[in-house]
C-alpha cells in the first residue's frame, strides 16, 4: 500500500508540471485537451475501492465523523482518499488551465493559481472563480462604454483627492474597478486575500489547535489582511508611475507571484499544525521556510524598485510626491528589520556549538522564547523584546506618510496658506521622525525590552524625538505664518 501511495503521485505530477511550468508549449495544450488526463488516477481509485466496497459503503452512505475518521485512519483508507483527491484536483486544474488559455490570461497569474489548486485544491479553485467573476465584469464594462485614449493631466491635489487616486480617475467607476484598470493581478490578489482572511477566521473559531502559543489559523488571518492592504496600497502607488509603465507592471506582477507563494506556505503549514517561520525540523519544513524567505526578499526588492521609479517620476505637487517616496523608503527599512528575525538566538547558537541542529533557527522575540505572553491579536511579547513591532510600524509607513502628505496638500486646512517650501519641510520632518521611531523600536527590541515596558533610556530617546519633532514643526509653522503676515501687510498698504 505504501508503494501504491507513492506511485499515485506520479500519475498526476507530469500534468501539473506541464500546466504550471510549460503552459504555452503546444504539446501541453494538446495533452490537456484530452478528457482522459484524469483517467489513470480514476482507474487506480476504482481498483482500490471496488474490492473493498462492502466495507466502505456503510461509512459513506451514512457518514458520521467517527465512521469517516476510522475509514481514513487505515493505510488502505488513506491511500484511497489520497487518490480521490489527486484525480479530482487534476480534473479541476485541467479546467482552470483550459479556461485560462481561452481567456488568454498571463501565466504569471495562472501558474500560482494552479500551484495553489495542486496543493490546496478548493482554495485555488475558489480564487480562480473570483478571477473569472472580475474578468466577466471587466468585459461587460468594456462592451458598455468606449475607453478614451486621451491621458488625464495631473493637477494640484485638492480636498476631493481625485488626482490622488488611481490612474485614469473616473467618477463612474468604483475604487475596485479603477484599481483593476491600473493593475488587475494585484487587485485580484487583494480581493482574494479578503476571502482567505474570512476562511482563516472561520478556522480560528472552529479549529482549536495551538501553534507557538496562538490559534493555528491566526497567523494566516493576519497575513491575509496584511497582504491585502499591501496589494491595494501598491496598486494605488502604481497610479503615479506614468513614465515607465512596463517596469511598474513587472514589479507588481512579481510581487503577486511572491505573495501567492508566501501565503501558500503559511496556509500549508497551518493546515499541517506546525509553524511556517524559522522551521527547520524536517527537510520539507526547511524547504518551505527557505522558499518563503526567498520570496519575501523578492517582495522587498520590488518595493525598492517601485520607490526608485517614484523617485524619478515627475509629480507636480512636490510635498505629496515626497510623502509617497518617504513612505516607501521607510517601509523598506521596516521590512528590512524582519531580516534580523532570521538570526539564531543565543540558545540556538549554543545548541549549534554543541554539534546539535535546532528545530527552530531565528525568532520574533529577543531575550525570551516565542509563544510567551503577548498583546492580544498581534501577539507582540510583553515579557521581552519583539522585532515585529518595528516591522509592523515600518511597513505601514507606506500608508501613513502618504496620508500625512494628502492632508498637508489639501486646499482647505491650516496648511493651505503655507508656501510649498514650508509644506515640503513639514513632510520631511514627519518622514524623518517616523524613520527615527522605527529605528527606536528596533533598538528597543534588540535590547530585549517589551513595547509596554520601556527602559529609561528608551523613554528618554522617545521624549527627545517627540520634542525635536514638535520644535521643528513649530519653527516651520512660525516662519510660514510670518511670511504670510508680511505678504498680507504689504498687499494692504495704501497706494500713494
């Protein structure tokens, strides 16, 4: 039975390799068009089931949880169920492949979806159904209206924020539709991650397993939210890149593939009941962790790539433009702080020095073991340092700093009468203060201090940072007010 279990994988693996790695090869299309692709695992399934039908039928005719568990608990039952999965997953994957070829979808999108279908069946199928629904909506929009080829000129950002939105603003379209027009793979992934979050949330409620001191599906839920927010932010920032659209599209599509691989690993490990990060307990866990780590580096690289594109992009409103750039640059540093987590801890180094291989290499926490007491939901350690704090605040600079830039760029607020130089100085002040905050949080974590239990030196540095930022802001505002007053007085002098 063990041999049959292993051989069953070889009945379907070649077809998955063709669909995922060689989707445009002419022989791939010819082979996958045949409905007999799933015949081999189906025949093996029949050969295994029919001789045992008398024992299997009562368990499936009136299914109960103990009865099905007993059926699957034997080597024969497990092999039969596995072949069942292989046959139907291949059938669904073949349909996805043929449908995507008919719709002329990019392999950069379909390959990760097919891989997800191969690994987690219904989840990949669900994501592809969402893709088809959005595609159908897009085709209906195209047939119902003519798309203008004239480019929309940029204007000074105003309170309605139209020109702070996505490329080709259109009041008749929803935010999701405008995001889709800017980059549909990122938009699709953002929407798909919302569905993954809901599924993971259900897992938190229904699955009571615990991994590293937290519910097994809490990490996938948090990462799904984070990836969704990142995707929509990334696609929003793409709306400001007009001079190099192909390079921007490349960065976006590579980011999509990288996130799909990362989330696949996280979901797989959660389903297996083990941790995804720093896990080197088995060759499989090591491979998954190293694969995820490699694609995280690619995400960081694409973030840097987008920052460089925006650095050379001509955006009329300079304060707002620099809020975008500084947000991305600070987020790079925040994401980079995550690389500190992969370093072996002191205990792990001691284990290595003793010629032993630790099961975990790296940690979120400093000075204490992962999985100890922590803040609700986020899990940040309350007993020691935690590098996730700086990582979190650093990444979200790409949303917070542009929000500050948008507020400063509004026409109807206290900054409306400021000169551009003063508004630019405010943006740089806030940007460098935010960067200093992220570095302060890294420094605090590396010294083994919890976020809610800072040392005197940490508090002193925080107070100094707050005072320096406040003083700089006051100087800029006072100078802007004086310039405005002098200008008003000179205009109000009587003509002689």
